[in-house]
């Protein structure tokens, strides 16, 4: 790595770190990104994990982009390789002709095929989406504003008539919010909940579980709150950011682990690398999760109140990811013909159609007790169905299957003992809805929470860093009690699963502070 000391060091080359580095470099600062893994991208990277299909690509970490606020798109001012996911949502059942297949955005769900959404539920959804659209309009500037408590966000940004519903949605449960509008279908309620709660250790009736629904539908820069597909695979997104950061002058280094953030007095002055070198800088921005941030600084360097706040964050929101190589795409019994369903985010939900919500509750209760559920809910993305360039020369397809609520520590057993069995549990669950799927499996690789922790360097394998039920001021601010030290990880505000905004907010704070420091220096020399 180059020896010249930069103005700013950014620790971590994931989405938020790259956004921060790009914006700081564009502002004329010298920026050095230090990434401990061999590749830039953090959780948003395309990888090739299959020993039996080594040229088949999949997404081992995040398999959905997250939600991209319009304001961030405007600040980045560069062509992101994003397109609306259409169809966006597929929820199969085991009954032929009975499913939920929705197009992009709110309109797509209102006109969903498959007989699940009744006219009564369509009316309920229309009313709910109208409120969420109004909140999206009000909250547009809030995602890129400074850290405020939820109640302060309501007072500052939300129209008076929606302030109480907004606070109730953020603090209350998904179940309470859905009940306000009278949604009847258990499968529809379960699908909406599953679509929102993938990064939360929360069931649909847990306080705070309404917050991810708000983010899912109110923070997206695509029309109608839609999900996005990355042209060229999810790794193309971070490659684009990295290339643009380099063009702006940022230096990107990989395979260089930061072992300590240097603090002199109460000011961050640089970092120490694993090889013993020290790099000094005027500011340090870290995209690490809150616990790794504390370890890098040293708990004794942080005020006790700040350290206690970190300990209040839920660390148990782990997931498991099963990456599967298929000889061909599995066919779902409810919809065997190709209608674009494999391009959608697919939710395979336990229980019969009328028992789905209760089955989700049982799966969450199992995880809360440290048990692996016998019928886990699955969030499936088939990367190769949306982008054929990711297939291997033999034409195989990949699936990225997220299993929510996977315990980090198992009761009475270990992940090394349960890995093969749980892989079969997940494949059996898929087989129930897509008979013959197991026979198509060429390879399968499970990333349980402990493997995710090692592979991505995230405490307890929590891809969201902290729980997605936390919004705005309930998360870390971009500033820290240490002067010159900033945080831009997913544990920072405004929300989990919001693409790149923590990086934007940290860059603005750094620029404001460095400009102030420069002005004070100039005054002192007059």
C-alpha cells in the first residue's frame, strides 16, 4: 500500500465505505480505503463458492440491493447498474394455480396474479400503500438528514395527520399496522412480513417490526417502492462505486487488516495494520459493525454510556445462507410454466395457506430458543434467472436462499454438527413446493452465522450489523465521542437495508468538520 498519509482513511470497502470514499475524494480530499478481504465489495459481491460448479456465480452475502433513496442517487450522480425487478415477488403454494406473482412496485402487487389477493384485500392494500406513499414523500429528506429520534423525525418531516401513524409504525408491530387496514389473507400478510423482516430478529407481531416495512416501501428510489436487479450481478454495483472512487482519486487497498484505530488524547489520528505499519490521517471513517468499532478503538477509550448503548443493540439477528447450484431451474407445482417467477424474490413459507402466519411464529419461537426450525421460511433469489451472464458454461443456475432467524449459538448442539442436516431441511422445504428440485442440485454450500462472521468479518454473522427494527436516532450517529472518528457501517443511521446512505451521511459530517478545522487554523495564523 502507498506510504503517503491521506486526509481520510476509510476502514472497509463495502457499499457504505465506497460511497463515503467516492464523495470525499470528489470533494478534493485524499482518501485511502483499507479492506481486509482480498476483494472490495463487502457483503455486496459476486462469488463462485461451488466446488462442483466452479464457474457458476452467486451472491453469498446480500442478494438484494436494499432500498436506494432518490436523494442518494442524486448525490452520487453516476449511472448505477440497476433495473426494476419485474416480477418482483413470488409466493408459491403447494396447490396448482394458487400463488402470488406480483409485478414491480405497488401497482404490481395490487394487480398480482394467482388468486391470493381478493378484492377486499386489494382495497386494503390500496389504502395502506397510499399512506406509505405519502410517508415516502414526507420522509425523502429525512433519510439523508442528521440523526434524530423517531419522534423528532415525525415533528420535523411528517405531515401532522400522519405523525401518529408514522411513530406507531416505527415503534409498533407489523401485525398492528396490517390490522389497521383490514388485510384478510394470512398468506398475503405473511408474504408482506417476510419481505420486510429478513434482516430482523423479530416476528410479525414483535414491537418494532413495522419499521422494516416502512423502509421497504418508503425509502426506495425506484418507482412505487420497487426492488432492483443489478445488471452484471450484485458485485457490479460495488465495482462501479470502486471504479468511480478511484477515478476521483481514492486509493483502494485489499488484504490489509486494520487491527487498531490510533487515538491520541481524544482524537483519532490513524490506524495500525496487521503487519505493524501505522498510517496517519486527519480523519478515520469505519464501516465496521458497532462491536468491531469498539474493539478497534478500545473500550477504555469510549465513554461508558456510548459503550453501554452498543450493548443494547440486538446481536442475534443472524441468518443462514444456502447457496445452491442447480442443473436447471426448479419448477414450482403451483406454476410450472415460465411466467418470470424465477426473476422475482421468492418466499417459500411454512404452513398451509391459512396457517402461514402462525407457522412463521413457530419458526421464530424455535430460533429464539436456540433451535433450528423444522419448517423454516425461505427467501430465494435466482441470480442466473435475472442475468444469464452469471451462468456457467454448462448452463447451470444458482440460487441464493436466505433463512431468517438462524441462531448464532444452538441449544444442545453446534453448527458443525447440524450443517449437513440443516442443508437437507432447507432443500426439503423447497422440494415441498417444487417437486424434483432436490434431484437438480449439483452442489450446495451453507453459510451459517459463524461462517458468515468469518467470511465477511461481521460480528455474529449479522448482515445488518444491528437489527432492522431500529431507525434514525435509535442507531449510531455518524460522529463518535472520539474527535476525528466517524462510523458509516450498516449499524449507523438512518436504517438497515438502505443502500449507501450511512456512507453519504458520514462523508457530509467529515467534510463539515474538516472545513471547520481548516477555518479555525486559518483564523489562528492571522
